[in-house]
């Protein structure tokens, strides 16, 4: 009997999702059959996350859950938690193979060899990611049941913010070769994808390790690919929003008017302790530039509340700043100490009750600001890329500034870009519209 049923689950970020899709493709090319993670499989691959202690906990839970589904299966843990704590992961009951954030191109051969040799001990292939200097060329040629394709162009981060473990999980900055990026974009365009999301661990570092290329250069190259109608990119930082950046992006109509502009806190005291490299004043300046250049632009962000040493005054300062600059949507999180980071050792750790209270307040502000932003879009006509049929005759998609829009249509309009008049705000992030 051929033991080739394989199941995957992914925790964490969009980069992890991309890595999972690439690994799935490697296994399918070798004849393995992909099954649902909740069903019985011969091999389970858990792509782990370690951004927070909760990510570690969930990763451990998924490993144990997989083994309970089939005690005879091979359990593979890969990703950030495996990279940062390989010895800890190796001790989890049921684990068979531990792979970090490199050597994933060889994952099929690693699993095959383990199967053939009927091993029972734990195989740990994790190596020192901090010595890595080349981009691991994981790639995707086919994506199923989607209209939006994520494309990983960069790996690693050199910033070492005091709360973040990711530089230790992903290593230093490595950029994907421009010709490899464009080759994959062209394949995705031929497969019918109209929208590309450029993603990476610290995407603005793209080209730092290459000669004569940078983030803007790769956007221009993707923009030239026929068939691609929209370009998005993952989180960027305010200091990149210069007059030169605005001037260059303004020439690229395929770039969507939605920016996930990293903030983390609206208090300069907290930003300094986080070792962020900007002030709230510089952030506001970036917002002003973007809104002047792109009238319908949506600015979304992440914010951490309850960072060590954050006083009530600091929190109010951060809250009031977000309210003042009218961020379109805030993804708010209570600070979670992460072993291995400087902030975990800081004095004045905030009590959970206080963190949770502040987080609820920030989420309530976000909901209010988002409704205000959606109301500002009422009666405007926007192009919408329709992604799925939500229910009979009701189709759902996104505007360029990433508003979720539902319309009624007698025809199947999935993967079409149509002009839609926005007529009603349903709730946060959602509007109704009429096809023009």
C-alpha cells in the first residue's frame, strides 16, 4: 500500500501560507494526494508560527491533533517555531521530522527517505538561519480556487525590533532574483490571475542584497506583465513614503490605493522602546502624502497595546493619534512577551487585564474609524474584482482600496473587474453596491 496521502495546516502570516502552497505543489508533482487536515492522512505537515507564545501553543496543539488522527502517520513540523526552538519541537509527542525555514525544497526527499528507512526516531534538519545568504527558491505555478495570488519576493529581516522574534526565525534579508519573480508572475497571469500581492518578511528590504534593483524596480517589472491588472504589497513602513516614492507609484495605475502602513504605536515613547525607526509625526507626514496623491486611499495598520512600560498616558496618546489621523482600519493586539526578544526582559510588564481593556478600546475605535471611512465612499463608483459567489446570485469582491463589496448579478462574474456604485454600508469592511 502506497502511503501518499498528505495533509497540511498553516499557522501565522501570508508568507507562511505562500510557503505551504509551494510545498504542496512539490508533493503533488511527486504523486502525493492532498487531503483535508481533519481527515486521515499518511503524512501531516504543520507549518508553524512563533510570533507569539500563543503561536507556539497552537503549533504544538496541531502536532498532537495530527497524531491523534492517525497514530501511524509521519508528522512534519516546519516553519518559524521549528526554526527558533528545534529541540523543543523535537520533544513534542508524535513528532517525526523537524524542518526550519530553509531546506524546504528537499522536504519531499526528506519524507520519502524517512518512510523508506522506517525510522522511528526524530529527524531534526534545522540549521543556523542567521548564516543564510541566499533566497530559497520556493515557487508556485498553480493556485486553486482563488483570484488573488500571493507572491513571495523577499525573505528575512535585519531590523530587530525589541518585541519581534522573526529575524531569528527567518534570518537576514535575502531577495528573490527579479527574473524569477517575473517568471512566476507570467505563469500566474497565464493561469488567469488578475491580482498579485507581493509579500515578504520585510518587503521594503527587497534588493538590499542584490545589485542595481530595489522595491520600486520590482513593482515596475510586475506592472509590465500583461494580464496582471492589480498589484498589492504587504506591510510597509512610513519612512518609505517619500516624494520620490509617490511620484514613481503615481505612474503605475495597477498599484492599488490601499497601504498597510506599519505603526505599532501612536506614542513616541513606546515607539522608541520598540526600536521602531520613525516617529508618529513622520507617520502622519506619510499619511498626508498618500492622501494627497490618492484621494480614495485606505490606510490600514497594526497596533500593539500594553507594551512594557506603556503608561495610561502613553496609551491615550497612541489612541488619540490613531483617532486624529483617521486610520481606515486598525488590527489591534495586546502585547505578548516572546522569549528570545529584548522586550520580554523589560521592566514594567503590563497586567493582562489592563492590556485586554486597552485592546478592546482600540478595536472599538478601529470599528468606528472604519465605518467613517466606508461612509466617505458612499455613492462613489469603484472597480471591483469579484472573487466568489457568496450565495445564489450574490457575488463578493474587493475594490482597489480593499473594501469588501457584495452585488446581485444574474451572470457569473467571478474573476471579472466591474465598475460598481457603492450604495450602502453593511458593517465594518463591508458595503453593498450596484453594477454600473
